[in-house]
C-alpha cells in the first residue's frame, strides 16, 4: 500500500507516547494562559484588533498577490519603515511568517561555495534555511563563539554565522556581542533570529541586537516574527539596505509567496506603535519571567534562568511532562510542553510564557498549580 509506511511510523509514535493532536482554543478560554507567545498581552488589545479590522476593510481579506506583483500595500511600506526605525536598522522587509523570513535570510546569504555556521540549538526554521541553502552548513556547539571562530577559520570565501538570539526551548540568550566579534575577525556576516527578543529585550523592546549594541551594524542581519510580542502574524528581515534589496531580488520565500495579509500588517503596525507609546511592557515581561523563575526554583523546581520571557521547567520524562501539562490544564492553567523530537537533547520541559499583563494574583495561581501537579 502506497502510504503503509505512515501507519508503521504512527504506531512507533503511539508506542512512545509521542502522538501530537490539535486542540481548538475557545475564543473565551477559562484557562490562565502561560502557553502562548503573546508576551506583551497584545493579541487581543482593542488597538491591535482594530488595526487588523481597519486594514481588512480598506485593503481586503488577503494581499491578492506576491509582493512584487499586487501584494504590496502602503501598509507594508509603513510597517517596514517603522520596524527598521524601531530596531535601529537601515531597512526592513516583511514576510508572510517568521519561518519564511528565516528561510529567506539564510538561503539568500549563503550562496554556492559559502559556509553557514549554525548553533546546535537553533530553531527549526533556521535549520531548514541551512538545509535549503546552496552553501555548506557546519553545526557548532550551543552559544559558543570559540566554536564559531574555529569553524570560520576553516573556510575561505563568503560565510555567515546563524543563531537564535533567545533560544525557544530554554529561553537562554546567545552571546551576541561575542558572536559578532568572532564573525568580524573573519569578515563573515551574522544572521540572528530575534523572534523571542523583539518586544522583550533591549530598550523598550527594541530587541536583543539593539541591547547588544549591534543595531544598524553593516554585517548583521536580523529576522523577527510579528506573531509573538506584536500579537499579529508574519515576519521580517532587518539589515543594511543593500542586503534587503538583495532579498527582494533573490529570496524565494519573498518572491514566490503571497504578501502578508493586510489584517496582519495592520495589526503589527498598531502593536508596534503601541509598544513605542508603552515601552514599559517589555521590562514587565522580563520582570514576570524573573519572578516565575525565582519562585519556582525556590519551591524546588529545576528551571533555567530566563534571559527574556520564556521560562523552561525540567520534567523527569516525556510521559511525565505530558501528564504534568495535562494536569495543569485540568487545574485551569495552560502551559507549553516540549518533548522529543522537538527538543534536541531529549530532555522534556514545561515551557512557560511570562506575559507582561499577568497580575501578581495570576502568578501566584500559576506557581501554585505547577507545584500542586508536579509529577
Ligand atoms: N524563530 C523562532 C525562534 C521561533 O520560535 C519561531 C516560532 N515558533 C519562528 C522563528 C517562526 O516564526 P513564525 O511563527 O512567524 O513563522
């Protein structure tokens, strides 16, 4: 049978307790949410939903075409200018997702004969970018500028190092300034994915590269998502104008993809403007993360010290992680659950999102439920 092998794979997955299922989220969930990536609590903010609605009414339900044909509206241009200005980079280019932005940045900057040095903890979208790139990829130890230096030293010709700024599994940050210094020694570019840094790190949420003094650097390219702290959907690449022009001409996930929907563009623009007016939201997300970490470790949980808004709590096994997350849910708390194969080291975790809009009472409740349901 043509697809018989799929059933064999499914049986293996079932035996290992690793089957994934989709669960619709009710519009008005009774659960306390520490699972989403809505770091600043903006996804349902009236200014953001109105930004989406107004853009849809004016420009339509979809972008109607690729960016180079009919899919560019003036909203896209506004969002690109304001994103570049906010993060301190010369230019920006908006994509239909952060995933597409990462595929674009890595493939377009790693031509035939080039070297891509990729952190072992990188997000799947960066890994897929490496797989699609014409250059050769070398995976190096996690958050290790010396390993990057060593890899770059083996290669003559164009090279880039690629890293998340904040790693999505453990919420730890990359040593960006040191990575940039390593790249500069070898004349290599640095591509960093600030999906979890934008809106959370740096002055008023300007992002991890800004915090590391790399904003506007001629040899640094940043990718972001609009779907986490900005409460919308979509992605962007930020960098020097000539790099952005190159992406318009060479990045396949830009050229052959329909432009970002007007509603998502309008929502992201509204969120960015709100963040500029209310910069304290970024610091509050970091504060909530530190508080969650302090209180969980004080009650004996093993949690990674958070550099941004992701708090990772170790579970004894994949089975127990799944049961722990399910018990939290029954008790009224939604948490993320990371287990193999999503985690490269095989260590399962609960993943908590420290949202800027969590109240002290909600933090108490969350810590209480996590403690009460501990396996
Ligand atoms: N990079 C990282 C580090 C992410 O966590 C994610 C989202 N899971 C992405 C990229 C992809 O972004 P998007 O969801 O906008 O495609």
